[in-house]
């Protein structure tokens, strides 16, 4: 189900990196740079379109965490298998609700359009919003 938002866990096994970030919108440029460096470092020659999609999803999820969540904030990348998993965690234990773009809900609409699926996990310490992007690897 492309772009479907859902709750629950997903299997992870190829953690490529994890980075904490401050509760400051100025962090977004550093997050975009970090994601680009991690992914292009792991996969030299990655097509620009795929790389840009991963950076876009990370940026949208981090923006949501900064605007609507609570510290601490963290972004993680998992590069195992035929997909890339982007996770952004914040300290607010309330689930995200999809809103219309007119009411400020455009970020999740972008994530849904670019990713193959997305969802969230909530626990007593906060929430993680994640998105998977299909990424066929050369044999």
C-alpha cells in the first residue's frame, strides 16, 4: 500500500547512523547535509533522484518533530535491503494526526507521496515517525 500511514513496528537491521538534533529550525540544514553524506557515503553513485527523496523525507519528518514535538529529537537511517528507512524521534508521546495541507499538514502528505509506506510508534518516552522508501540495489 504505497504511502499508507500506519502504526506499529517495522524490522530494522542496517542502521547506518543516528544523530540527535537541537530544538531549533536551524538544525534542518545540518540534518539534510548529514542524511546526504550518510547515504551517498554508503552508496557512491546513488541516483540523485533517490538521494533527494530520502533527504526530502528526513527534512519533512524533522520539521514536523521540531514544530509539533518536544525534545529530545533524533534522526536515524537504516539502509538494509531494498529500501531506506528514515526515522525521526521526539519526546512528545502523542501520536501525529494527519491534517490537511491548508491546516499545516502538508509535511505528512509529502512523506506519503514520496515513501512506499510510513507510520509511527508511540511509547511513554515519545514517538518515532518513520518512512520507508523503495530503493532497488544493483546486484
